[in-house]
C-alpha cells in the first residue's frame, strides 16, 4: 500500500472512530503546499477533490472545474458558483439573495439562463407572492442605457400564427388568455408606444394625443375621436352628386337597438348590412359616421339651395304684386 494513502486512511479512520470506543475529533488537518482531500472510487478514479489554502476553498469535480468556490474573506453564507449557472464575476460579494455579476465586472454579462435541454420542457421564471405585489424590475445605470424585455423566437409574423409557421410575441395574463397583447416583429420598432403621460402611439414614436395612430387618426384628451382627413392622404377626389346623396338618404333606415354585449344600453343608429352601397363598408360589418354625415350634408345643401331659390321667387312675386297694386291705385285716382 502507498504510504501517502495509508496515512490518509489512518486519518479518516481516526475521524470516524474506527478501532476506538469514544473517539472525538474536531479538526482535520491536511498539510502540504497544495492541501487536497481527494475522494476516489474503488478503481482509484478521482470523483471529487476538496483543495484549500488561506485564500479560498473550493469543491472540484474530476477536471478541477471549481464547482463551488468560497473565498476566505467572503461574508457568512455567501457562495460563488463559477460556470455553474450562477456567477459572481469580478470583485465584490452578493448584495441580494441572488446576485449575478458585480459592478467591478464590466465586461461580463449578468445573465440568468434557463435551458432545460429537453425540447418538450418549458423554461420559466415564476415570481409568486400570495399577499404582496410581484414585479420584474430592470435597472440601468449610465446615460444612454436602456432597459428592455427581449423575446427571441423562431416564429415570424402574425398572419401565419394559426398555422404555426412563424410568429409573434404575446403577453398573456395569469389565466393564459389568448393574444392579450400581441407584438409582431419586423423592421419598425414603434408598433405601440405608451408614454408616462398616458399617450398611446400606434406606429408613432412620440404620440401627442391620448391615442395617436400613424394614419393620422387621434383621440383627444377630452374624448373626441378625429379621423384622418387630410387631402395629402386621399386620391380620386370627386364631388358627391345631389342625386346620389338623395337616393342614399332616402334608403337609410334609422333604428333603435342594443348590443348583445350590453343589452341594458339602448342605441340609435343604422344596421351595417342594410345601408345603401354608397355608405357601406366592404365587409358590411361596420359603418363610418363621416360617410353618413357627408350624405346628409349634401342633401341639406341641396335643400338649402332650393329654399333660397324659392325665397328669391317669392321676393320677385312680391315685387310684381306691389307694382300691380301701385298701378291699380293710380288708375283709381284718375
């Protein structure tokens, strides 16, 4: 038997009390320039090694991987797992229950990565608190540094989501509601912007209204919806004929109704499937109030013209009648 191994076995034997009745050992001393306590199998293969000196202690695997490392100056209870999924990189020690990275480690990313390895397994981060609020907080330090939640997926766009070809990113509630918020990736990065003042931009990076769409439509602070109507946005502009407007107005059928989702709230309006083609949408499932306003405006304008013409005729007739009466009066006086 090797002399070194015999001495190690002797020390271990004394530790566990082999050959003694009331053995008690409080200190295990392993001496040498590089003290190590090796654990081997029956074939002499190294399984674990516990080396240490006055600077650090670590638990090594077969390839001296440094699975668990604790420095001599580390606070009580701190553990550093180098390359084990949780790391304290650079100088310093944990300042939280789980601390990944330190301010001194400016070149190494601070990552918490969950990679199950099994294609059928989910990778999840669950924050659960039964009585208090839970949050995911991302804090940056330094000018020009942004915080973000980045979602990477092999999916592509929303239009092919049903078939599962490639897709989008969906924010769901705790009940896994379908498509609560959906963001479709692409070249633009301002699909939906919510500012701290409550303004929402749809394709607009700096919305100036409560809702500001890239097509020009806006919702004011007072709750007034304004459709985009600039000449710059339109083509094939032609005057609406009085005949078209009159025919459309004559076939409009105002009704009272209530939405099935709000039966207690009566409404007045029109049915999309029943309106004339001039003001109907392509799918006949909705209506634009401005279309109907345009028709009514044209009809009222034509009626106003007719009224003005009639008033002019009445004025001329009154003048003619006054002239006749004047002539008759002159004839009587003669």
